């Protein structure tokens, strides 16, 4: 809808266009650009897109995946210095390494032994496979969970399926209590964030949680395993943090402010994001002896997994000893920051980021993204050296400790929140850039049209445009999900944004529009040692062509935001999206206690204002030159819209999360209208009413603001005629 609306040309404008000596060249039209600027932009992009090369992507990927580089490790810090050096050589400016002293979480000892009915000592190791010498590296860690509690317990083991609340309800019905026991759960079926599994087990009173990768989810039941295929082999261990960062991300001891050296810190006991339960991830090799020996009732059909055994609920016969000792001393995390200063508007920023820390080698997660970012930095650096600077500033950030609790990005976002609220236009996140050929693009709805438009100008390695390839991949996904909705330009970009990566602080705390980009594919080695250079070169992206397209797309988006005459925000399309959120909220629920009419009216107002602004913007761009002062006023006004979705008090119970349209569930799943939705789900109508009013006021506020912006442009249009 947004695109159609933006391109609709009113009669008066058409007359104006026809009278001009040089008609606008439609083939060069770009959202936010006048015809002349679009022609210039197309030439810049053409030059830029020719720079990134698969050979360089591969070379950088090898640098970052040659050794394990977990957050806080000497290798990860060495990579920070390497990156800063390379960026300086490549022409990036103001390259700095920022330090945050955070609550550490590193394993000193982890062990698991079955003590009855037979003895089995879990290896907690990932064995090498033929052809991949990296797997012989002595510094590959054993199994551990970030932010696990320390302790020791010997207790019966219960199989609790996926470890979600409904699973414990079923156990209770079978008379099985998990208090003081060890629960064994699998990662998916359905997927939920492992931290949510840990919190659920903690609330149920379990003494420890073991989380294993069942072959039904990411192993041989899916297809060929490493080294023959992309799925997880017998010994693969999905490491990962169990941090309760759905309560507040970042350093648990500085919730809401930055962990710069010397910052105030809260006592550990008061930190809501630190789990109190022991946790350990397992390969199916180590989980199988436990499962195979369990007694108790047979587990239900949908609890049965991919191992050739009957899964039982357990609870008596199998007893195990778990021991975990963590080192929680303070440790420094390092964020690398560099920029290409804008030639005309240096105080307007486009922020790009990827995390550097990996559980082991990080073949996909995150070093594919790191390689794409390195190649993008080299390309934009080269352009700048040749004299082509963006109009606005492009900031590059390499985050640390994403895997622990989105820590580096959160601390940086908290440190610079005020400055970002004044200067930042958008944040573009690439975590894993490539695990296969299927493009997946996320954007807040106001930037979805420009994301879709940008993919039309890129070549997918399949030979189609990226836009066509994306549409086909999305249609396939929808068929698999049995979603009858047709793929159109207005629903191509995913506008449901949950948590689980570094965009979180920018969207939910700072109030910045965010985009997220990724190429997906069959990938069963996530967070294991097998996610490495070998895997990428055999399965993920052997020719590094998708890595290269990612650098190109990331750069085109940054350049369009950096060079636009009028920022390419589409608020009418945003309003339409918010309406969908509200409709979904009410679907199938008794809403008689809550009047959503004022909210829907607010959405209409915001949409009408957005349409008016779209029209004035189209007219102004079609008319050619836009007076710089007015453009500044419009652009700064547009930047303010996203900030206006913030409620300083945050969503009920989670004050750090301030955005009223976007949030995430404890599982990390996207949660639209978080405050309102959670209140409706709890049937807490008093809170629901308050949240609806907050939403209504924000909508009215933004409708007024956008209307004013349209008026400013309209005046300028009238005066030039
Ligand atoms: Zn990641």
C-alpha cells in the first residue's frame, strides 16, 4: 500500500510535471530523492556495488573464524584491535574502541554424571569430523551455558519436553513434581528462547536444567549431518546464554545506564536478569543414555523425539550429578566504532552493527555478518578515499557480548541514548549474514517500502533480482506455514520485530527505526563448534556470493538513508501496520471491557496525516530543488516520529522496554503493542485501558507532528510556484 500511495501523483503535480522542460526519469526514481539526486544516487550505487568481492568476503571470514572468540576472550579482544587497525587503513574516521566493564560469566568447571541406574560420565565434547582440521583446535570449549548459576546437585532426572509452562502442566497431571530435581528438555518443539526455559524451570523449583539438541530438530531427522550435510552431528552442542534479558538486556548490574569504568552498580542479588538455576547444554550423544534409562509413564506422542528409543517422563530411576562453577568476576567487553563522516550533514547518523563475539568459531553466527560488514567498510572507505562521501554520517559498530545478553550494543546504546535520539536516523543490524540462499528482511513498517525498493536494484546469485528471489522465498515459506496470504510489496518485509539480537536497545530503549537483514538456509550447527569455516565453504555459502550481496544491500540501504533529500519514511504504511496489530489483538477475544475506538480513530488520523505527507513529499521531490532549511525541518520532524512511540515508564513490569508498538515475549517471539497485549491477555482491563490511552495519545501526537510536516512542505511548494 505504501508504495502505491507514495507514487500516486495528484492532478496539480502532473500538470506541473508536464510543464517542466526535463521530465522526471521514472527508471531512476528512488524514494526520498528528487529526479536529479536519484540519477546521482544511482551512479554512486553503481560504483559502490562493483567494489565488494567474494574473495575479500572469504578472506575476512577466515580471519574471524580461525580461532574460537567468545565474548571477553583474548582472541575476541585481539580481533577488536585488528578491526580497528583495518578500518583506519581503509579510511574510516574516528575509529575508537570503547570499553565496558561487565558482570562476567565464564565456566571454570562443568560436569554431568548419571549415577543411577548405570554410571555414565557425559563427555561434553564435540568430536572432530574428517576434513575439518579446525575441530581439532584445543581451545574449543566444553559444554556450558552463559549466566548459569554455580552449584552442585545429585537428583532424579525428569524429561520435560520443550521446557515451556504447558509441559510442566502435563507433568503435574501425570503426578510428576520437578521440585529439587534435574529437568532434561530439548531446544525446540516448539522453539522458545533457552533463557525462558531456564526461568520456567526455576519457577517450577527445579535444581538444574539440561537442554539438549534432539535429532528431530536440527539433526539426522532433517537431513545429512556434518561433514556430509548442513545438519548437526551426534556430538554438536548448542551453547548459549540463559540470561533473563527479556527483563532487561545488557550488563545485569547496570540496568538502564552504561557500564563504563567506574559506573554505579546494583548488588548481584537485585539483578533481575541473572538466573538462579544451573544450566547445561548437551549433545544428543550425551542426552541419550539419560533418556534411554528413564522410567515413569511413556511420554505423549508429540514429546517423542528423533532418537530410536521410547521417551519416558522419568523422575525416579535415573539420577544424575550436575556440577557447575562459574567465574563471575568483572570483565571488559570492547565495542569497536568507526565512521565515514557525512559531507553535508555530519550530525545525522545511519548506524550499522554486527556482533563480533561467537560461542566458538562463529562460522554463520556472527562471522558471516562480520565478513559482510568488513567488506562494506572497505567499500565505503574506498569510495570516501576517492572523494565520494555520503551526505550524512555512516557509523559502523562491532558489538561484544551479544551472545551473553546483547551486552555491548545495550551498553553503547545506553551510553549514547541522548545523542542517538538527536542524531540517529536508523539502525541496520546484520547478525548472521548468511546460512543459505533465502533472503529475510525485517523493518519497522515506516522503512519497509524503502527496503523493498532497494532489493529491486540488486542481483541475487540465482540470476534474478534480489526482490524476485525474496518474493519467491517468502511465498515458499508461506506455503510451508500454510499461510494463504499472497506475497505483495506491502507484506514482503517482516514488520514483526522480536528480540534476540543487537537491534533491541535501538528500537526498544532509544526509539530508533531498525532494519535487520539475513540470508537463511538449512542450518543445524547453531552455536556449536561445527558452525565454522568448513561449514560455510561446504554448505552455507561456498562461493561467498550471498555474503557479497549482503554487503551490497547493507550499503545501498545505508547510502539511500544517508543521501536522501527527504528521508524515505512512509508513515501511512506505518499506520496501516499498527491497525493490523490492533485487529490481531482483538481477534477471537471478548473485548467488551475495552473500547478500542479511540485507538482506531488515532490510527486513522495518523494514516491521513501520513498520506498527506506522502503527497507533499512526492510533489516536492517532483518539483526538484528543496530548500535546505525546510528539508532539515522535515527530516528532523520525521526522525522524531519513532521517538514518540516511547513511553518513558516502559511497558508494565519491564520499564527498560519503552516502545509501545514493538516488544518481545520472554521466549524472544515478537510481541506487538506489548503493554496493551499483555494486559488484554491477562484480562487486566484497568491496565489495558491505561495502555490503550498511552497508545492513543502517541498516535494523536504523531498525527499532529506529521500533519505539521506536510504543511511545511505544502507552503514551500506554494511559494516556489
Ligand atoms: Zn548472533
